[in-house]
C-alpha cells in the first residue's frame, strides 16, 4: 500500500510539473510575440509636470551629457490644454541635437504627426519629428525653423546631418505649427501645416523608433503627438 501511494504521489508531481512547464511556455511564447500597438497618441495632459512620459528616453550629446532638458510642463499655450512636452535647455552648441526617442514605437511604415510651438532661441528655433531611429545617432528627421524660415528633411548618420530636401517657407513665431510624416518603404513624405512639402525615395533606414528633436538653444513645446503603424 505504501509503495502504491508513493507511486501515485510521483505521478501527481510529474503531471503538475508538466502542466506548469506548459503554462510557462505558453506565457513565454505570448511575450515573445507581443506586438507594438498600431495606433498611439500622446497629449501629455495626464502626465505629471516636471517628469518625462513613460517610455520617453532622452538621447546624449557627443560629450555624454543628456540631449536637452525634456519635461512635461503646464502652460496656457498648450494646444490641447493643459500640458505639453517641452525642451527647456536654452544653451547649446551649433550641432547640439536635443532629442527624445520613444520606446514601443519600433516600426517601418507609419504616419506620425506632432504640433510644435517655438518659444525661444537666438541661434536656433523650432523643432521636428524623428523616425526610423536605430539610436540617437541614426535616424530620419523633418524639422521646421522659424529663424531660417525653412522646412528641411535630413538623414542623420553617426550624428551628422545630410540634407535631403529644403523648402524656404514663412513660419510664423508665436503660433502652433504641425509636421506630418508618412513613410512607406523607400517613399518618405512630409507635410507642413497640412500642405505637402517633400516626397522622395530613400531607404538608408528601414525601421526604428520615433522621437522629437530640437537643436542648439531652441526652446520648444510639443503637443498632440500621434503614431499610426501600417502593417
């Protein structure tokens, strides 16, 4: 009788371990196949002031310092009241690129839009959208600059910008403006205030995260960021 009870115990133990292992494999497989949400948006209104939204990662400058002072701020200038994401550092070298990249936005074909408000800057103003970023040194960039009165698109490789297209255009200070990027394969389209400005083919970067960008001493607010991923 004792022998039969011992055998029964062992069978129960083996079956329990098998069931546990099976559940663990299912859970692991589920984690491995988790997909990035096809639509994401950030109004920053639910985020605490003086903090970074979850998943936002500040890049680094060449000397290792954080690439800007990025934080949520409450302001009456917000496009969607009452918070914005701001880059507040008002000093920087000519080629100090201030940017944040957003985790969970890895994609190839997508639409990404944001509104920006140029607050201040003597050497530089305005801001832009980053997409297909491998890291903070490799990405595409579309930006608008009220000081230079132009909209430009760049490919950034090893932290060095290579201009792909330029459009001289009046950009009013003290107003919100909108940038919109559509990427499908090698085709890259950029819209400024809902008007098409660039349409070209470039396939240096195939996939990556999105982010936001300013340069030098530009102080800029961002609001109503939205990403739609196309499968």
